[in-house]
């Protein structure tokens, strides 16, 4: 709502011109916050850090399903719930009220859906890795708040990369956070080549999965079951 108010104020003053119309910026903000509602990154961080702090992680490790798979499916179910009952109603409500733009064609909608799935996995493994820091420091809440600020900026949650200064955009373009919000929304709007966008996400998704698996194996050696 805050960002919508900002775009509305800028539009009233005539600051939004050309491709940066109010409809474009409002559409971006509604989509970004809809995805943010669905992903709910605090769930995985809070759940995993709570297990580690209370010493309950050892009991989870003796379950027949591997812990990383169990956690992924648990988080996925929670994400589906939030998407169905919160994110989608939010996007429909504000989409109707503000008249946000639709994908330019069926292909853009399909690539957007595929990109959202990869965005979910990128987001999941980024915060899985961050939660593993609890093995090293039981209280990393301060670092978490700073990390959330950085990730929100470089993922494009609040501002699209289109309005970044060149030096900041050059940095944002190579970080994995880009694949969480900016990439799928760019595909939805048809402003980025699908092959480049999906390849970027697939590359970071694969890298994060491998790094997460390696770090988990390293950290779990500290646990005595």
C-alpha cells in the first residue's frame, strides 16, 4: 500500500512518464507483494532456527524422509496455503481496483508461472542457508534484519531495477536475489527475454541447491543423535 501511494503521488506530479506509467508501476508492486505474501521467508527461518535452538533437530533427523526434503515439502505446503488464501485474493482485489496490466500473451503467462516456481526455490534455499548460521550463532536476529533489507532491495521487492542507477543495477543484475521477484515479474510484463531470464534462475537455483546440500552435510556433523 505504501508503494502504491508513492506511485500515485509521483503520477499526480507528472513524474511517471513513458514506460514508467502508474499502471506499470502499480502492476509491478501488486505482483511483487503478492509473491512476497506467498513465499513468507520467515517461516523457514523461524522453524529451522527454533529446532536448532531447542535441540529438537536430532529427533527430526531420525525420521524416514530426509530432513531437507521434509522441510522443503512442509514449506511448500505452507506456501500453497498462503498463495491460495492470501496472495491470490490480494492480487485479484488490487488488480480489479487498480486495473493492473495482464501478460502480453499466453507465452508470457506460461514463462511467468515457470519462473515463479524457480523463484520459490531460489528464495527457499537462500533463507535455508541463512538459517544454518544458527549452528554458529544462536542469536543472529540482528544480522537477519540487515539481510532482509539487503535481499528486499536486490530482489526488486520494493523498486524495479528499471529505476536503479546504473552502478546499483549492475550489481543487482548478477546476484541471486534478482531471481526472486524482478525476474518473474519482468517475464509477466514481457520486458525481458525468456531464455536469458530462465537460464539465470536455473543457474542460481542449481548452485544454491548444491551449496545448501554441502553446508547442511557439514553442519549436521555437529549433531549427536
